[in-house]
């Protein structure tokens, strides 16, 4: 492709010139001649070094642009980067940088089979060629090298993340231990979760089942894992009250896990005999087919309560409105921000974002889980403190603090 | 064996994935890519479990003549027809050309696509009924919800004469400023919730997903 | 049950039916709707409208069939307007899957010029649009940033020939046209980040007047460029296209879609108001007792 | 009871008649465009079927009915098999087979990429997952679950710590005084334009306070009373305004989807508009 571009540039220029000579009368023809075909000044101060914080196979080049780039003769079209295994060549072209650019990342493939393979720990030599519109008119820089690429064992761009991970782990383990030792921890009311117990009671009175929807997340999604914990709790209550439970699943692995969870809850409640494998079943892995089926269940089985916990997408409102039509009490919880408004509008209770994750701790009231809630709160307090420091430092023009929080990809 | 080993596996792989993020070296990348590939492949086996569950539940309905059993027959028909076409049994069973099979594509284009698009478009109706039912000035919170929604819905309505431009400006301010603040607060909370839950899973504190023995 | 109770508890099937009817009627019946015009769209219209016949503008159709639904109406409205004003146009399509679609669109619009029309009270005669005389379609080349930079030197650098393989110098309208200096403005209609390149490599470097046509979701992110003056107009999504159609008096697909949108919104708002009137009145009533 | 049965039979007959009318008229329509007879019959049937299924789904808005049930169950079966076929051919045959067996690669006609022992791990884990079907050794399926959950928990922990937490915190660092040149300058240049200093500053203040109060709303281990209570109340107000605005904003997109379906029914099927 790159070579092609050069050829194109070259090809086009010849007819352009020819056209300029032919059109004798128009004043505009003079414009053609403004593109001068004298060699430009070469780039200077070229340096090459290994790209840091990567897996190797990449070298960075930096230079000072040609004096004719955007100034002087104004004839620089761009730069092409050439690499060789020896200072004397042969050089191969590695890529092109636009006029005005002063750096280039020579990134090769790590696959040995690839034509673009770039070996680590091998000496390379580079030069940068300043290009003009005419392929035969250019200027080469001096050759730099040798330079080697290699991979690093620690990504220093990411130390902030490491501090946060370790810090958060430490707070969490500290708080959990504190809770284990018997410290009293307060948790505020979560209306949505309190409603779950009520709703199960209501279903028992009405003799109608409970519909539990785990959403479209995979078993790997943390929202789904949080939902399993809530499902376990709901299933236990359901088993105690001998109410029906319907769990249609979108993902086969989620189905497998949900079966385990529900079965365990029935055992906990001392009613393993009431557990039926078909309470939890797979529907299909197609978003709207799944919704169509769940809608059908809502209108045919008329569950007393619909519980939606996990990842939801555009289907949230279809489910919640159909459930409302069927007259069920509805409790929802999702961390999918775009869908929260629809649940808030159409459901009786909604767990907003983080409340979904707090719910499992709230339900269990186990000191271990409450300890982790406390740790989350400390982290939030830390965010607020950091934000304030950020403001202050911005106003005093000290950007380093803010820079720390910009984590490269 | 039944419970300790799975917890140990969760811990080992969880910690590895955390450390991996900080190690750009090729060897860590190599393991990382393997692990991700494996998850996809295991997913295919899980899909078999899912299809099995679907067939069993549908077939039970047909066998015991449960309510609506006839429709379960329709499900089974659709399922098997699509599988037969998808593998193109008669001609080239061995290659993925089943996905190019004439009937496979037509079932997709004329059954899946229209139903899917129509299910999706039902949202236009449900968004209207939800608005009618729920947007009542019952309390301060409900009123805020209602007023914000009205302003945004009116933003391109030309029938308000001189106020129209102001409505539009207010609407875009609402969408750019408070919206940004609230979303950021939610995202920070959700991020923390996810990190905490993931940590609990790795440390074996949250284990409902493993069931019990 | 008095009337207010009823207002509050309309069966939602009536809501569905009413909304469906309104959507179908407004979709099938072609009556005009009023569209509020915002200044960022009007700027573009005015700019094009005040150019002289024979002036050249540059239109980059930088989207692919994925965002066709939202961006095609803009292209149709804008290009037809320009051709009715007898402007000449240079097209590019710097999105990999876009050139075929852009070519089709250009042909379709040029066909529509065969019919005489009256827009905003001005009669426009039928006109044959000729490739090379009224427009040149340069097509696609990879590396959009380099292409945009290259065209600032000379269009012939990245595009020695046009999309159909004709050398640019064989086109009468390209005579003496070297680079952006000879076009009055560049209008980039884009559904991707290609628009950033037009701003960074094109406008910033060569300083030509630039206007953008963007998808509804993208538009909000580019208003800062409008405020800073780097961009003189923005059309956002279907709404932006409808405004342009309304300004040029050329009612088309965007206004068709907007008609449904507008009335669907009004229906929903009416139902909300109805529910609230019922709610407030019955509450007052009960408190009064 | 008798009556409703009669009505449903009449409706059923009507639907059948309409289906055939549409089939025949679409067939003749296609034929007139020069399509051969066989293809016209086929395309006429398919477009009629698509229209029937579209209307069957819409009929759900009135109430649950046999046509919706039919469409729903058909959709479930077809889509489940669709994803199974796609998954089998792309992941199993595409990613897995070429790495484990040259014989199987030959059978499925995919290029063999060389034996890789590590690909037996997912095979074993996958088979373990299938053990669920047995009640005796079902517990081994947990090993595969543990692998998946552990790996993705670690992955998610890092991903959200970085993108949802640290990046969002750093985005909150906005200046509260925009282009500040003293109070005198501020008041003499005061205006309400959207790009003016006042509106920009107001915006940054609202973002700052909004994020703060929103976070306070999500505090779980502290009673929401006093200053804390007031802040959390302001937090939930801002959340509600946001939810209302997002809801209102979404209406437009949803109506567009309906327009898409109307286009299918009125243009592609009925041919009423062009």
C-alpha cells in the first residue's frame, strides 16, 4: 500500500505538469509551477529507541522536521521511514509519516510467520527520507543505530492502577477482618431489596410463581454473579414458602450456574425434593427471541412478582412494560446505565447501579460481606478527597497530580 | 475436591489475570491469549447443554400434552429445520457452507429478521405507555423525572414559537451537564461495586455461583 | 368514576392504538410540517445559497452503508440544493465501504435534476448534470489523513484519476483547480472519526471553511469546534437533515421521518398531560372532601 | 364460550384467506417485474410470511394470542439453532479443530494449523461441563465454571478499576473558574450565551456538585441524615433529572424503529408508497 501511494504520487505529477504546459491561456496554469521540484532539507536530530512498556517488537523514532516542511520551499509531502540490519543497507521502507509529524512508531508483528515480523534483541539501523511530490526528489537523513527492541516485565504507565488495586484490597481485607471480630456495621435501607421478601410472601398468598430474569449477561459478567447471589436468596425463600419459581436463561453457562444455585438453596431450605431441574431452563441466545419468550411466560403464567437482576439492554422496557400489563410487582436492578431510566419508570422498585452489588451483602447480613461494603464506602470517600485535591492543584497550575490519573491503554 | 479445588482455581486464575495486566512481556501475553481462547471454546460445549435443555423442556410439553404443547412443536420444528439447513446435510455437511445454505439464509432473512425488528419496534409503543402510566407528578422525584423528560421531548417541537429555541438549549444543557454528572457518579459506584465483587469472588467470599454440596 | 378518573386509567391499548394510527397516518399522508431551524444548519444553507453559479464546493461523503439511514438525507438535500444553484462539486468518499454507495447517491441526485422544480418560490429548470462539468467524483484512497493533507497540495497528488479512471485534467471543471484554495468550502458528511482528520489535517492546516454533517449521536461532541470557529456549521442526524430540507424547500425523506417523530412525540406528551390532569384533579377532589 | 370459539375460527379463516391473497398478488407482482414463475411464487410466499410474522408480533400489543405464540415459538427455535450453527462453524471448527487434529481438519476442510497440546485443556473443561447431565459426577462441571469465573473476575477487576474508576475520577478534574480574570471582568462580561463564561462555569459547578452528591447517595454504611442526608437527597434529584432526560431523548430513536417497520409494511409489502 505504502509503495503504491508513492507510485501514485509520482504518476499523477507527470500528467499534472503536462496539463500545465498545455493550458497556455488560463492564468491558473501558473499555479502548477508553484510546486517546486528541488530537494528539500533533510530531517535532523534523528533518534531511535525501544518503545517502553510494551511486549517488544517496536521502536520509536523522533526527529526535527525538515526546514522546508510548511516553511521554506514548502515542498515537503511527508516522510518515509527506512530500516536496515546494517548501517550500509539495504534499507526497507517501514511506513510513512505526514508532513509536520516529528515521530514514528515502527511496530512490527510478534508472529514469526508474519512478513512484518520484527525480531527482538536484534540491531536495527534507521533513516528518515523527506519526500516531495516527485518520487525522484527527496532527501535522506543520517543513519541512526544500532537500536534493539525488547519487552518489559512491568508496565510503568500503570502503576496508578496497581496502587489502587493493592490499596483497595488492603482496605477490604482490613474491614472484613474487623467485621469478623464482631464490630457492628451499619447498612442503610435498600427499599428494592426489602421489597423482595414482601413480594415472595405476596406470591405465596396468591399461589402464583415468581419470575426471575438474570438478564443477557454471561456468567463471567460481574453483574450476573451478583445476581446469582440474589437468586440464591430468593430461591431459598421460595423453597421455604413452597412458591413456584421460573428462571428462563439467555446464556447456557448462566443456566448451568443458576441450576446449581437454585438447587443449593432448596437444599439449604431443607426441601431438596421440591427442586425441579426444569425451573431453570435455557431459551435461546438471541436477544429478542428471548424477550418474546419471557413476555409469553409473563402473560401465560401471570407471575406475582418479576425480578430482573443483571445486565439488560434495549429489552429492559419491553420486559418491564409487559410485566406491568400482567399486573406483577416488579423489582429490577442493573448496572447498565442506559437502561436504568426505563426500569425506574416502569418498575415498582429499582436498584440503581452499585445498589445491585450492595444487595447481596445486604441480603446476607454476613459480617464478611458487610465489611466489603464498608471498604467500598472508604474508596468513595477517597475519590472525593482526590477530586478536591485535583481542583486545588489545577488552580495552582500543578498538573503532575492530575497527570498521574491518566492511565494509558 | 468438590469445593476446595474450584475455589483454588478461581483464586489462581483471578490473581494471574490481575498480574498479567501489569506485565507487558510476551510470555504473559501468550498465556492471556490462550485463556481467552479457551473460554470461547468451552462456551460451545455449554451451548450444547443449552440446546439440550431447550429440547427437553419442549419435548416434555409435547409428550405430556401440557398447555400450549402444540407451540412447542413449532419450536422443535424451527430448531431442527435450522440445524439441518445450517449443516447442509445433503450436499456439503463437512464445511461451513451450511451458513450460506439457501434455506438457512432465507429463514434468517424472512423469519428471524422481521420478528426481531418488530420486537424491537414494539419499544415505540411501550415507551409511550410507560410514559403515560409512570410520569405523574406524584412526588418531587416523580415531578423532576417528568419535567426533564418533557423538556427533552419538546426540544425539536416547532409549535412553541419563541420558546422553542430556549427549550432546545435547556434540553441540550440537561443532556450535557447534569446527565454527565449523574452518569459519572453511577459509573464510579458501579466500577467500585464490580471491583469489590470481583475481589470477593477471587478471595472465595462470594461463592453462591458454585452451589453447595 | 368521573371523567378525571378515566383520564388517569385509560387502557394502555388505547394508547397503543392511538399512537399506531398517528404514526401510520403521518407516515403515509404527505403533509408539510414545521421544523425549527437552528443557526448551525442555517449557516450551511446560507453559505451555499449565496455562492455564485460556477463556484466549486467540496463534499466528502465519508460514511458507509451502516449510517446511511441518518446521513443520506443530508447528502441528498445538500447536493441537490448546490446543483440547483448551478454550483460545481468535487466529491470524495474516504470511508472504505462507502464509494459504491456514494457513486449511486451521486447518480440518483443528478437524475433528480432532470425534473424542473420550484423551491421556495424560485423556479429551477431541468438541467442535465454532466460528470466532469458539474462534478468530479474522486473516490476512495486509503490513509485518509495523508489523502487530506495531500489534497491540500494538489488534488492530483492522491487522486491522479477520478473514481472512474479518468485523469483529472481531462475534466473541464478541474482546469486550474489545484487544491483547497480553489474551492469555496468543504462539507464533510461523516459517520466515523474521519471527521477529526478533516479538522486536524485539513481545516487546521489549510484554513478552508469547513462544515460538518454528522450522525445524531456524534453531533454533540463537535459543538466546541463550532464555538471556536473552526467549523461554520453542523447538521446533526435526521433532525439536521430535516432542517436543511425545510430551508431549501425540498421536502424529502428526512422530513417524512421527522413528521412521524414530531407527531409521535406530541401524542406521547398529550397522554402524559392527560394522565397528570386526571391525577391532579382527582387528588384535589379527594382532598376537598 | 361458544361464541369466542366461533370468533377465533372466523379470524383464523380470515388470516388464511388474507395470507393467500397476499401470496398470489405478490407473486403476480414479482412476475410482472420479469422474475420467473418459480422464483416469484417463492418470493411472494417469503414476503407474505415476513409480513404475517410482523403483524403477529404487533398483535401482542392487543393481547396474547395464538398468532403471537406461533411467531414467538418459531423465533425461539430458529434463533437457538442459528446461534448454535454459527458457534459450531466459527468457534469449534474455526478456532478449535485446526489446532488439535489433522484428520478432523481434513474432514471439515479447514486448514490444519499444527497440533497444540494446550487446546486439549478447553476440550477437557468442556467435557467436564457436559458432565452436568450426570447426577453422579455433575460436580466436576464446577471446575470449568471456576476457570471461567476466576479468569473473567480478574479481567473485570482490572478493567473496571481502570476505565470506570480511575478514568472517571480523572475526568472529574474540571476547573471551577473558567478563564477567570477577576470579579470585575466576570460581571462586566456577564451573559447567558451557551458558550459564555457564566454558563461554562455553571456547568462545571453542576458537574462537580452532581458527582459529589451522586457518590454520597451511594454511601451504604452511613445513615443519610444531616448534611449527608441533604447531599444524598440532592444526589437523587440529579439522578432523577438525568433519568427523565435520557428517557425523553430515547423516544426519538424508538419511533425511528417503528418507522422502519412501517416502511416494510407499507412500501415493501403493500406497495402503498414509493
